[in-house]
C-alpha cells in the first residue's frame, strides 16, 4: 500500500472514523421500484481505517515483517484497512505527546517502549491483559510493559522482539594490535581496561557507542560491569532505583566506568554521534575496537551497504561481558525487549486495534521476525512447523545463508549461557537521573562519582 512507503517526521495524520449506513424499512408496502431504482446499488459499509505509527524507519527488515502482518490481516478482514506510517523514535514520541495532548490526530496503534511510564500515568494506553494470547509469548514477555510497583495493574505492551545484550569486537584491529581473545571469550575487567587503553593509544576508540540522539548508550558502560558484579537480582534493584548507589559495589562499578572513560573508551564524537552513525562508525569506518549493543544491531546493520548497512563479508566477533573475580553474574546473559506496540486510549476502534496485535502474536510471525531481521523473537515458535517458506523469504528479499556466520558466532560465544531480565521499570524521576548522571555526566567528565551517586540517590523510586 502507498501508506507503507511514507516516512513522517511531523504530526499530521488524523484517525478516520467509521460511518455506518442503514436503510429504513418501510412500514407499509411501497410501490414497485422503477428500472432506475433497481439499478441503484445498496450503500456499502465503509472500511475501518486503522492508523499504525511505527518506529524503525531506518530498519527495512523490520518494516517488511510489520507490513506483511498488516497485509495478512487485511486479507482476512476485508472491512479493515491498516495504514502504517514509519518514523524514527524521537519524532514519533514527540508526535504522540502532541496529538494525545491536543486530543486529536493520534493513531490507533503506536510504537511504545516500557520506559515511557508517563504515557501510562497519563492514561494514554489501553490495557492489553485480556487482549493478547500470552501463552504464545516467552515467559519474560509477560513482565515487560507492566508497572505493579508504580500502582498500575495492567499490561500495556505487545512485544514482537526480545533482545540479548552483546559485546562486539573488531577482529582486524585486534590482529593489528596483537590482542588475543581469551579461550572462554571473556576478558577480566582489568584485561578489558588494558585493551581499551591499547586501542586508544593506537588511535581507535574503545567503543563505537555514542549518545547523540539516544538517552541510554552511555549507561551501558555502567550496566554491563554492574550486571556481572552483582548478578541479575541486585542489578534490577539498582537499575530501577530501588536501592541506593552509595554502596561499595555500586561505587566500585562507577569508579571502573571512569577508569574506562579515562583510558579512551568513548569516541571523540560521543556527545553528537547518532545511533545510525555509530553503527557505521563500527562496521564500515571501523574506528572502534568494541561495541556495546543489543541484538537489535542487525536492524540497522544488516541492510544494503548503500543504505548504511555493513558489508556482509566483514565478520565481527563477539565476547562475553568483562568478568569480576567475585562476580555473581559473570556467566549470565542480560536479556530484555526492544520497542513494541501499544493501543492508544483515543482510538475509536479499540477492539480492532487489539485484535491486530493479537493476530501478530501468532507463532508464524515470531518465526518470520527472526528469519527476516536476525533478531530473537518474543513470540514462541516451532522452527520445523512455523519457519517461513523459501518462497516467502525470497519475496521479502532475504538471501539464504547471507548472515549465517552471525548466528554461528552468536551460538559459539553465548550458546549454553543462562539469561535473565531486569523487569522492574524506573519511576520518572530516577529515569531522568540516570540520563543526567550515567548517560551524560560521568561519560563526559562533567561530574564526579560522588556527584553521580548524589544525583541517583536523590531520585530513588523508594521515597
């Protein structure tokens, strides 16, 4: 459809209402119709139009899956028309805030990240608890998009993708500098610091990650070592603002992140480089030794080179997170969820909008998501039964075997490791404090560790 080719940076779409026409039944026999009257067609029921605003404008593989779901739903529901409009995340969020505040122009379905708690607090989202087939999802998906600790009992998010946080490295730079990967694919925290320093001295950034248009990549330099030091349960408490940061273990991690910074972890363009740009910085410009990144890396990287993707013949490597001698999470993968979808409370068609998301939760779409995007799915599927046909994959532009090396590396390094999530959401004040202290303040050298602790502790969610 034409709408699925549109990329919108500004607000301007209005949800169409459904109008029903009915013919009145005469109380007494009417005169026989004339020939002209017999030729007049009966009025038709107008289609229900669903506006679906989605992130991932720059990630074509994800667009293909969502558009396929929309097409399939329309084929099974000829009275429904789905108009998908593609956005980058930040303009989409601005548009939702503007239209919901104005009371007009908002879509029926929107991209939603569970960190946007203010949307739940404002009453902008409908509860999906009874709308989705939860047995179709991996168990941890039932926790994402829920806020019981904040007083909201509902479930507000549909997830199609799950994530694993990875640590990538450039093997060419490693070979140039004589850096050897440990047999267990895991540096100690001291070894990792030494490698970052060696990369910086050779003119490379430690990591490609930057914060130009995202409020979280700088936090990863704290989160990865915090995860391995304290383990998932305690990590969740710190991460959600449920535990003070003036503890020996938290201070130890914060001071380590400063050591990494001073050793040359961040690129010179850390404050300005966007998420699309830092992908290219890693895989095409190849100016960094490492990259902290979840599995949604493939959405931006595994697209045609001329669109900003990486050369499929260049193979990066993967590593386990740096290990502490007394780390409780050294052998556990940090998992989570990326952007999903929600139904806005302003919709005139709540049942249809919810039904579309329930339709998308079929196992065949979980398999399609992974087959096309190379990202794990939050929807369970049987690969033997649900995997898409070669004909469908060819229709969607998937080249068989093109990215097999990626999964071989992933399974070699991360296969057999247990996974865990940090399910507790942050309250609004602590969310802002994390951005100020950990995404910007410490990485940019604007504040000290003591000042970061003070900012975090003043905004805990346990008041």
